[in-house]
């Protein structure tokens, strides 16, 4: 006999509201939910596992990725969903490597090259954004906040950044997710200017620790996702046999 659960039971177990569960259902993230004769939802163990996977995945992955992956799984596109999740794991590896690279170059007096790209004292905002892995709008925002400054190309008026300002942009782009206050970033950038690397080093180490933690959470989410996929397969096969 299949175990059934009420929305309240699952909400209590996962420490969420029943509204949240309904939202996941309305977004098409879980298998279709059976109803009683009184039109009440009756969740099964496969729904419980779907909700569990969603909650853990949302702790480590971006919301659109989680939602897209769960919808793909619901529609039978299992491998597409797994590749989608894997792509963000790859992005995490790239982020870790970038933080380590930036930590190395801010201590390096030779700042003429970064990741095989030759750096000059007059880099366009587009090129700097590409190297830092951010949008140009982010750099404009940081300039507005007084974190970085640019000069203008006298011929076309475009923003140009010197090597020292590029160092700042690389630091901000690496630490923006772990240092939340503008004033704290300003203090670190002052340390960068006077080559006081002790605080910067601690901040980068903290960033790497948080990336490590996020990676562990991501794999916990992936583990629950794979349990859901296996359970969903055992749930669907008998139904398909009945239709045959």
C-alpha cells in the first residue's frame, strides 16, 4: 500500500509553508498530485522526495536552474536535467579557479597578463568585464559606489581602466558574494593600494571556504535529486504497465 501524506505533514517535515508546496506544484516542479473525493491533495513518497530535492537544491543552485531541471525531470528529460545541474557545478569550479587566480595576481608586481590575456593601462569596460566574469552594468555600479574609477578615452569618450583599477575590479568580482558591505570593500581596496595583503588574504580565504561549503551543499542536493529520479522511475513504471 502506498503511503500518503497531507500538505501539512510535509510542510512540517521540511519546515516550509503549505503555500510553498503549492507554489512548487503550480510551477510544474513535481509529479501530478492525486486528489481525494473531497478534492484534497494526497502526496506520495515520490512527492516527498521531490520536495526534499528542491529544498536542498535551492540552497546550492540558482532558482532558475533548479526549476528548469525539475520541470525537465517531470517531462522525462532526465539527462537534460542532469547536464543542466552539472553545468552549474562546472561554473563553481571556474569560480574557485578565478578566486585563486585573482589572489595570486594581486600579490604579483607584474600585472601585464591575466589568463593569457595581455593587459594594458587602458582597458575598455567590455574587456575588463569579460576578464572579471561580470556584466558591464556591475562595473558601472561599483564606479557609482566609489569603489573604482575610470578615465575617458579622449577620442570616443568610452570608459577606460588602468591596471590598478583592474586589480580592484578583480578583487570586487571575487569577493562580492562574501563581503556584503560597501564600506568593508572600500577598506579592503585601500589595503590593496598600499600593498597591505593580510586582510585581503583572509577575505579570499573566507571566499574559498564559502565556495567549499556551497559545493558540499550542491552535492547534497544532487544526492537527493538522484534519489528522486530513481524513486520517480519506480513510481512511473507500474503506472505505464497498467496503461499497457
